[in-house]
């Protein structure tokens, strides 16, 4: 329940500060969650980003004010965070389907977007399989790139799948793929939270380094674009993502936030999470999802 309360506290903070200049990073600080984790969690819980929620609430309230008052549209635009009447009109029209002035003159029907409430619902039956694993320190060798936080939960964005496609099409992983013996050539998609104040996160594609990995020259690998990625010991919950494409990963993240965290007494930990893609595959399994967790205190 702690996770549910944190998200509701975040929504309450946004509601109290809708007329101030805030964004998701401000809200994350208020509920003591990293901006990256908050952005991701809020999206999976609600189906929208925090900034989209703030924008929708403001435009909904602006619509009410347009219809019920005779305030100047320019003043209403400034009140709800728009620097110019033009930018307000464009956003208002996109949201409500009608321009502000037209809405006032014709009494048009507008979109009402009410405050969200996060509720925990528990249904019977088996909903998800998981296992808890205590891991030792792990080391990976991966190609790593920076991605914008805003792409999280954006169904229209394909930056990370495109990264995978580029690696496969151009055989970019060739130098590392055969470093491990046959049967242990699983690939990993590594994802780490952003550092404080950054608007990007890192995602890497590579292999696990262990005692069976062939010796390699680190400098040579770095010249090829690869980097060592160290992961501290920790507690992970592991899920099988059942499906044929990346949509099943998104679905499992949603279940993690909506079902696992509220009921199991854990919180998400700020450490690398990763996907494990098996060399020989597992029947029906697209990948394993490893998420770092910690017990609520």
C-alpha cells in the first residue's frame, strides 16, 4: 500500500500546484523518488506521463473558466501556464476539439478531465509468476547509449527497439557475442536510472561477464564502443515476459507497479534493471525481466 500512497501523494501535490510552474521532477522530489523512477511508475500506473496529467488538468480547468467567466482569454492563458494566446489556443483546440473563443461564443461541449485517484484492486486467481533472487556483483560488457526520459511509456517512440535493430542489422555485437561459450550467449538489455538533474537515462545491450568469458582487451573493446557496466549486489524480482514482442515487457512493468509493489511490501530500488534474452529461448517467453527491489522500511 505504501507505493499507492506515494502516487496519491504525488497527485495531490500536482493538484495543489497546478497554477505554479512545476514539472515531474518537482513532483518526484516532493515524494522522495528519483525523477526517472517517478516518471516511469506514474506512466505505468496511469497510462500517461506526469507532465501530460498536469497539462490535461490545466486545460480542463481552463475550459471551465472559458465557459463560466468573462475573463480575457489572454489572462486565462497566462494563468494556466501559456506564454502566448497562440500557444494556448493551439493546446486548447487539440485537447477540447474547439478553439477557446469559439467555445465561449457557442457554448460548445468541452472535455472534462478530473483528478486521478490511485486505487488498489485485488482480484482472485493467479495473475503473475515471479521469483525473488539475491544477486552478487555482476559485470557486463555492453554498447551503451543515452535516451530521453520522456520516451518512457511513449507508445509512439521506438528509439530502444531501433537500437536493437541497428545492433542486429549491422552485427554490432559480434565482437562480444562469442566471448561466452555456446549455450551461455544470452544477451542483456540494461537500463539504469538517471543521475540527479539529468533528463536522460542509459540503456545498454551486451553480455554478462563471468569466469567462463574469454579474456579480452578492455581498451580494444572501448575503441569498438563497448563499456564495462557494473551492477552492485542486490535483491531482484524476476518475471517471465510472455509474448512475441516488446509489448509484453511493458505489460509486465505495468503489473509490477499495479500488482506486485502494492501487495508485496517492496519498493523499487535505484539500481540497474535489465532484460535477459536467452540464446536458445524459452518456450513462449520473450525475455526475463529483472527489477531491483528493496523491503519497505
